[in-house]
C-alpha cells in the first residue's frame, strides 16, 4: 500500500474539516464575505452615489476589497491550528507539510475566495457596474483568487510563529498581490470599455500558475520552521 | 411583575386574543385592499403608482413600531430579568425585519417611477437600511451564542443601542431636505392628506397591526413550547449522568 | 457564608443545595470529579456567574452584603492572565497597579518572585516560559497583593515537587495569618483544612421544571 | 480614601498597558496602520492613476479604509484579554466595567485611531487630494474616530464570548458607523469644493457625543455578560 | 535509541549529554523540575525541534533511521488540539481520518470514549467542557489510533482520581502489549518503568562557546 494512495483520504479529510471550520459559527468564511459585502457597500456612502463615478471605479473597488477580504481571512489560516495545538497533529500526519498547505489552501479557496467571486456580481449592482462587465468580473476573480490564497498561505505560514503576525503578513504579501490586482482589474476594465480582456486574463492565469508552484513549496518550508 | 411571567397564564391570554386578532386582520385587510385598489382616486401627480403607498407607508410605520416593541421588551429583560420579555423580543424581531424589508422593497419599486432611480443614499433610506441591519444583527446575536439567556441579553443590549436610530428615521426628512416625502399623517398639527386616501391608509395600518398581533402571539407561544421541549430533551439526555 | 446555592450553566444545573461557611483562618479544599462544578463554584463566588438560587452572604466588619467588594479577594483560574509579549516584571507590576493602584517596589517584586523561584526569569518574556514556569508566574500574584480571600482554581497544575511545597507553605502561611483560601484541586496540597466535595451537591433532578423561567 | 481617587492610577495603568500592548510586537496598532497604508495605496492600482478620478474619490476612500482599519483592530479589543484570562482580573479591579471600557476605548483611540488620523495626510497625497482639504480631513478624522472606537467597543464586547466573533461584530457595528462616515466624508467634500464644512462637522461631533454616552454603558453591560 | 543528545532553544542549551534507550514494552517516565526540558525533549523526539548535537536512532524491523516515520507514533502536548466549535465526536473522527485515512466505526468511537468516561459527552461541543473533560478528550486519541510509540506531555493535568487511574491502566496495557510510552509528568502514574530525570542533563556551561555556530 503506497503512501500516496493512503494520503488521499487524509487530504480530503483535512479539506473537509477546514471548509467546515470556515463555515462553522464564527468561522473565517462568513467574516470575509461579510467584510466584502459591507466594505463595498460603504463606498457609495463614502464616494457619493453618482452612478457614473461609481461605475468608473467599480472594478477597482471590487477587486481591492476582495483582496483585502482574502487577506483578513488568511491571517489565521495556520495561526488557529498553531495556537490550539492541532498543527502539531497535522504535521505528524503522513500527508506531510506540502500536502497540508495544499489542503488548507484548497479549503480556503473553496470556502472563502470562491464565494467571494460568486458574490461579486451583487457587489457590481451596488457599484453600478455596466452590464457587459459581469462575466469578466466573475471569470477574472475565479482565475485570480487562487493566487490570493496561495500567496497568502506563504505569508500566513511565515508569520504563524509570531504572535498576531498580522502586520507582518500584510506587508509581506500585499506587494505580491499587486500583479494579480493589476491584471484582474485590467481584464474587467477592458470588458467595460468593450475591448478584448483576453490578454489580461492570460497574464492573470500565468500569475496564478506561478503562485501555485512557488506558494506550496514556500508554505511547506515556512510551516516546518514555525513549529521549532 | 412575575404574575405575568407565568407562561401558562400568558398562553391562556394569547389563546383568548388570537381568534379576535385573526378576525380583525382578515376584515381590515379585505376592506383596506378594496379601498386602496378599487375605491380610492389615483393621485393627480403620481397616477396609479400612488397605490404603492398603501403597502409602503404602513410597512414603514410597523418597522419602527416593532422595533420599539423589541426595545421595550429588551429593556424589561435586562432590568427585571424577565424571561418572557426575552422571548418577546425574539418573537418580534423577524416580524420587524419583514416589515422593514417590505418598506424598503416597496419604496425602491416606488422610487423608480417617482425619482427615476431605485436607490439614493439619503438620510431616510439610509437609516431604514440601518434598521434592517439592526434587526439582522439582533437575530444573528441570538443565533451566535448557544446559551439562550446570555444570547438574549446580548441581543437586548444591541436593541437598546439601536433605539438611537428610530428618531433619525422619523426626523431625517426634516433634518436634511431630501427626495423622500416628509410626514403628512403622523404630525403634530394633524394630517395633511386627503380623506379619500387617509381612510384606506388607516385601514391598511390597522390590518398590519392585527397581523403583527397574530404573528407575534403565535411566535411567543411557539417560543415557549420550544423552550419547554429543549428542557425536556435535556432531562432525557443528562438525567443518567447525575451522580445518584 | 453561602447558603443553599444552586448554579446553572447553559441551562443545566451544575450543583444544587450547596452550603458552606468560611471564616478568617479557614482553608477550604474543593474536591470533586471533573465537571462536578468546582470552577463554576469559584466563578460564582467571584461574582462572575449569578447563582440561580440561594444566597451568598459576606460579612465584613459586621456588615452583611451580597457581594464581596473586590478589595477583599483575589483569584486565579484556568487561564493565567499573562501577556506573552511582556516580561514577567511588566506583567506583575501591571497586575499590582491594576489591583491596588500602587506601584510595587523592586524589593517586593523580588520577594514575590522568590516564592516560586522566579527571580532569574523576571526580565524574560513570558512567551518563552515552560508550562510550569508560566503557571508559577500566574501564582505570583498571591504574593504580590494583600487580600484576605484567595480563590484558586487548580493551583498545582504543572508545578514540580519543590514548587508544590512552596505553594502549600504559601497557603498555610496565609491561613495562619487570618486569611481565607478556597482552592479547587485534584492533588494533595499538604495543608490542613475543610474539604468540600462537589460530588455531594450534584442536582437530584438534573433539570428543574422552572429552569426556563 | 474614596474609591474614585484610588481608581485614577488604575485607570491610567490600564490605558498605558493597552497602548503598550497595541504597539508591542504583533500588536493591533501596527496592523491597523499597515492595513490603512497598504489598502489606500492599492486604490491607484485598482482604479487607475487618473488624477482627477483619484481626487474625486479620495475623501471617501480614505474615510472608508480608515473605518475598516479601525474595525480590524477593534475585533480583538476585549477578545485577547478574554482568552488569556486577564479580563477576569480587570473585572475584579475596583475601576468597574465602565471604567474598563472607557480605559480600553481611550487606549484604542490613542494607539490606533489617532495615528490613523495623523497618517491620513500622507494617504491624501497618494490619492491626489486637493490642498484645501487636508486640514478638514485631519480634523474630521480627529472628531469622528472616537465614535469609531466607542461604537466598535460595543460590538467587540457583545461578541467577546463568541469565538472569532469577527463577522458578527462587522454586521453589528458597520451599520452604526454609517452616520459617522457620511458626515466625515461630507465635511471633507465640502472643504474640497470650497463650501463650508462646519454643519457636517457639527453633526459629526454630535454623533461622537451620542456614541460616548451609549457606547460606554452598552460596552460595560456587554462585558459583564461576557464573563458569565 | 538516543545518544548524547543536546538541544538548544532560543540560543540557550536546554539539555546536554542526554542518553536514552527504549525498546518494545518500555515505559519511560520523564521527570525533572519546571523548565528542565521535558517538553523540549518530547518535541525533539517528535521531530519538531532539531537536536543541536547527538543522534536519535530508530530501528524499525532491523532498519536504522534518523527519523521515526509518523505511522509509528502519536503525541499529545500542552495544548489539546481540539476545535472548540466541534463536538467531541467530530474532533475524534477527524483525528482518526487524518492520522490513518480511515473512518472510525461507531463502536470503536464509543469504546475509545469509554476509556475516560466520555460517552455521554460525545455529541457535546468541546467549548462547554470543563478543563478536565477537555483534557480527557485530548487523551482519547491514544485509544482511537493504534501506534507503537506514545509521547505524552503531562497527561495527568486536571484529571480527577478515577481518570488518573484509567490513564495508568491505559499506559500499562499498552506497554504490556509491546508498546513504548514516554511520558513527562510531575505526578505518580502508578506504572512501573524507567525514570529519566532531566535535571541530570542540565548543561555544565550554560552558554556553550559554539552556541552561535
Ligand atoms: C427604499 C426607499 C424608501 C424607504 C426606505 C422609505 C421609508 C419610509 C419610512 C420609514 C416612512 C415612515 C415615515 C414616518 O412615519 O415618518 C415612509 C413614509 C412615506 N414614504 Fe417612504 N420610503 C422609501 C421610498 C419612498 C418613495 C419612492 C415614495 C414616493 C415618492 C415614498 C413616499 C412615502 C410617503 C408618502 C410616506 C408617508 C409619509 C407620511 O405621511 O407620514 N417613500 N417611507
Ligand atoms: N519557544 C521557546 N523559545 C525559547 N526558549 C524556550 C521556548 N520554550 C521553552 N523554552 C525554554 O526552554 C527550557 C525548557 O522548557 P520546557 O518547556 O522543555 O520545560 P519542561 O521541562 O517541559 O517544563 P514544565 O515542567 O514547566 O513543563 C525552559 O527554560 C524554557 O524557558
Ligand atoms: N461555558 C459553559 N457553558 C455551559 N456549560 C459549561 C460551561 N463551562 C462548563 N460547563 C459545564 O458545567 C459543568 C461544571 O464545569 P466546571 O468547569 O465547573 O467543572 P470542574 O469541577 O471545574 O471540573 P474540572 O475538574 O474538569 O476542572 C461541566 O459539566 C461543564 O460541562
Ligand atoms: Mg475546573
Ligand atoms: Mg512542559
């Protein structure tokens, strides 16, 4: 019986647990969604309700806030498990550090960033986003959000040993989010102005792929360090 | 105080009121709808769309009224630790949320023809939206804390904090001159609305009141029974554990 | 001092019919199996949890009152109340200034630290303490602030033999000087006193009929 | 020796401790400031660098992000003390629940929201805010931010017993922040368009005063409840 | 199995020159005052902390290796690794599926819970447990998953007398069936075994010259 075959159910169990935790009372997913919803709906108050101004800034605001919501929920990706001791148990499971971070990132994406992408059209309505941009908005978020989870995972793992490493994580990962943000907003802006969003999308997808490779290895290394 | 605390007594009282309230609701609603949609003139400015008023205005009134019921119940619960008052607040909240949502939705639907937009961020609309969030927050707090009494008291504190919002809703139109209509019925110097519109409006308001009474009493009874059931379940779950 | 107490948590009755009395110089050792309500009892005495039934009476200098003024007692619970980022000295001096509004002299601080052999750790940040060192740091409060009534929840947890003895002496000493100590523990403390076994006060009917009222 | 006189040093000790904690490694103040800085600077990326668009939305963006930064740092105002048991010790101190929440709110304002107000002009530069609006921006933040701390304190105290009550707190307090936001942005907008910001400022101050009265009492009641 | 181990934490040497050997059927009771390095030692054996010096050798079925594959051991530390929002059953079944990839039968679950008398709490959410109940819930893992080597850090904390006895029996039983148990504790466990006193391995010079290397 090879170790790989045996690890699949463990991997799935971890993903399931994390999704369940994220959605259980006080979990991070609700927080991120609530933050996303509330923060976007504050902008019309702040900026004023002029429809064309709102529309002009809609893609930027939605992407920036989605990104901030992801950061907020990533803050405790490993921290909670570290504090209650279950990170020890995870690290002793046969799936190993890479498996753990892959499972946790997948769970985070499924439970938190994916719902953000699905909620985005509603935010588009609040921000008076033109009709032609909705498809691209969702698509760009679907393609781009895994990069948010992956990059965030590195920051979360690096700061896990630092109590309330929040700032540190913010400063570490937000610069790394900039490419994703630029390409994501670029795609939606292109769709809004009826030009071709494809080049932006391609770059966005490339960013996500790079994040996949680098993110998992870096997270795993950082996690091992955290327990020392 | 604790004479009314007795749930059995409350149940008896509720059973006595419920049929009357239900009857009043049916009659008032029937009459109100008839006058509102068939026997009242269209407005000279607003045309037929004025009929939204008969749904919108009483709903807005009830949204505020229900909040006050909730706030008084919360105050009673916090000061006198009255368990029935906790349940009263809990029973009222969803009704109030529905009224608020109804006022918002009908207002938005009315706003499109009248103001040319579904939504503006003015004082009245904003404060009603805040009211909806307060209802939701109140209910969410009840949900979030497992220990019922604790949950109820936490929610009660929130309800009392939110009372500040009620005068803002009421007077925002006077404080900031905005798109929304100022008060024409509930004002100190008497209503300024025409009788042909006032009558169906008052009928509908009565119907909403009766509806509130019916659902509120019914939900109270439900809450009491639910508590009894929870207690009974705990007896069966934990009885063998006790160190006899 | 306490009379026919009943306490409820999460709708369940934890203990019922508890009677106890403590006067100056008494040591009460709370016993009882896990979940029998020792911590609940201590938190009720602190005034954090309301008693569902019965009355707690404190008589201080002849006056009777329902609540013991906070100037008269001090407690330590399952959590240690220490800020991991701060040094032990900072934690301790903050505790003193919050409890009494005074600042603690260097000498008093060292004396208090010496009780549980913590002098060499005074400047270290609490986050690097071992579990036992941390618990000792939490117990240091009893040597820092003068209060008549001490409420201790499982004070022996994680202590090595030498420190358990120090704890026993600290308690014995306080009691000998007219203090009152109520401690919940599963370990022997080596101090003579009254035993109060929470297992004796388990509710007969687990859920009272009027529990929801 | 009256209880009031004795409480003043205790009150000050608590304020000092909380300020120190907020600024110690991994404290909430750095996080809030970092968040404020990073989030505002993402907007030019998201919205695009067109100066007049940025200027148009600058007051709104700065106020909204300051508000979100305050919320993030308020999340653990009482939670941290609750979890490590020091809330028990605080509640047994003679200053009482109202004193505790007053001290903690004051400390939060001094350590976190006040620096936000002082950092705001720098954010104004990033967002191309017109020169005439800087004074009003700082002033509006100085007058309005105490309300953020006070209202937030109620939410934090109500959700302290809820594990990771973050979402709930968001849902509870953000609606209550709306008046502060509207009047604050209104003042800055007025200054920007060279009209009189005074009426907005007066309303903002009124909001803060109401928050002061309601906030402290409600926080104190909620705190007592939390320990049960 | 371990040879001349030295371990360093935060630049300080915690213990030095530690030698130990354990084979099937051994129970090693780690003793030592607070801060002597018991927890550090256990975490080193788990592989969380690197040893600064010396070698840990595991021989499984004749093969020698530096790291013990995680399929062979199980540990419980100062934190309990339980999710307070989940019921005990959910916590336990997640632990099993993560450790072994299998699902646990209803019967096995009840049997494991019975070891520390937790059957009636299986459906309750862990956040409402008393401290001892919580600790027992954490210890339940040893009854849930079959592993040869058990590493326990202060397993007796907060347990009442009956459960301490259950713990002693659980350990004795495991050892009798060829298991290896290494437990750090300040309490008597009532199981015969080797004692390893960490106080014997305190570093001679507290700061080694090559500590910074
Ligand atoms: C979402 C949008 C709206 C909301 C939240 C809203 C909310 C309210 C509220 C709370 C009241 C009760 C005020 C009081 O008793 O003083 C009210 C009354 C009223 N509303 Fe609206 N409204 C909305 C849209 C509209 C629109 C579009 C119109 C029509 C132009 C309208 C016309 C009225 C009228 C005529 C009253 C009765 C005023 C009186 O006689 O006291 N509302 N609304
Ligand atoms: N994370 C850390 N960083 C630096 N030093 C640490 C850390 N954790 C513990 N120490 C130090 O290492 C030493 C050994 O700690 P350890 O936790 O192993 O002790 P222990 O024997 O388990 O004590 P106890 O009986 O109190 O649990 C202590 O002096 C402690 O201060
Ligand atoms: N916050 C809570 N909400 C509801 N029930 C609780 C809560 N805390 C504890 N309980 C329950 O109350 C009972 C008594 O708990 P308590 O903590 O007082 O026990 P204890 O005697 O201190 O036990 P231990 O020896 O394990 O510390 C237990 O059955 C526990 O499950
Ligand atoms: Mg206890
Ligand atoms: Mg240890």
